[in-house]
C-alpha cells in the first residue's frame, strides 16, 4: 500500500519534468511527509472547455499540474469523509469496482513523488523505509481522480480528489511490504494520461524489474511515524533496527 510519501519539488521543476502548465495557483509546498487528506500536486491531461464548460473534443489536449486532495471521493458519495478510506486502489480490480471503474477509463493522473514510506516489522520493532529513485527525477505514481460536489449545492466549488493505484510488490520491495504504488515508467506517461484512451489494461500491472531495481530502500528515522513531523531530516538514512543487506542502496 501507500499511506505516506514525500513530494518536495518546486513548480518549475515539475513543469519541466512533466511538460505541463502550472494550474496550482501557487499552492505547491515542499512536503516531506505527505499524508491522506492533504492537497498535493498531480498531473492530468484534458481537452479544453468552452465558456459554458462544454468539452472541446476536437481541440488538442493540455497537460497541467493541478492540486488535488489525497483520498478519492466518488461523485455519488453523500459525505466527502469517505475519501479517507480510498487513498489506495488495487490495480488488479479497479476496472470492475463501481467506485473506480469510470475513473480508470476516463480520469487518470500521475502523482509526482520523491519516494514513498513503508514500515517493515522485525519482531516487535517496525523499521520505516523511504523508497526513492536514483538522481533528481520524480517517481510517478499512477492515480485516478474524481470531482465531487454536495448534492444540495451543485454550485459549490468542486472537491477534486485522487487515489493512488497499488500493485503487488516487485523484487526486494516485497521484503518490506507486499504492496507498492503502481509506478508508471516515463515512456508510459503519455499513454496513461491520454483521456481519449479508455482501455489501459496493459498498464495495470506491476512495474518492470529494471525500474524497481533502481530504487533505494533507505532506513529512516521513526520521526516519520507522526504526521506532525516534517522536514528534510525525515529522508536521512539511519542505522536500521535490524542489520541486513536488504538495506543497501542499489549497486552499492
């Protein structure tokens, strides 16, 4: 699963990396401990709309950075609080579940991240890890999103929310946790974001081993256990509770 991650890049870096325009209205802030219900930057690709809100399907799509709240709230939900239970969506069943199938076919996004946190239990101890890629590039989680308004006030500002797709862990990641975010390789970004492509079954699979092999499994401080803690110190490598070659960085 994915219940916590880090997203610290500034808008200029994300705009360049994802070839997107910035529609976040200056709301992006570096966050070393992203937790559910926070508003964070995502990447979407949509056809423009006219002044009345109608989709201009003959116009080229536009890729943009947009702020969304983590925790999917389906359009039919009575209460937005349901989003706290929908932070993750299983890729294997997303196409069949009523809460997710429409979003999988029509409302997909990428969630830029420096990496994600997971906890590995060793006896009575739980060691937090930060899983991060090589260099300065972002990891891109596959996500789906929805727009919600209260039924008694359709003129209210919309609540835009998302869920991170997850899949079976691959390689050494399975020794930390049996689930992981669905990482979308860069060469698949265009396909995943294409709003005119309803069937992405081929992309709802665990990431390739060559991508996973580049990921560092970094033991980090238990400070990350509390959502109140934030800052770059959360990403610092620490001595693990239990020594193991599993904790080495790739190719070290």
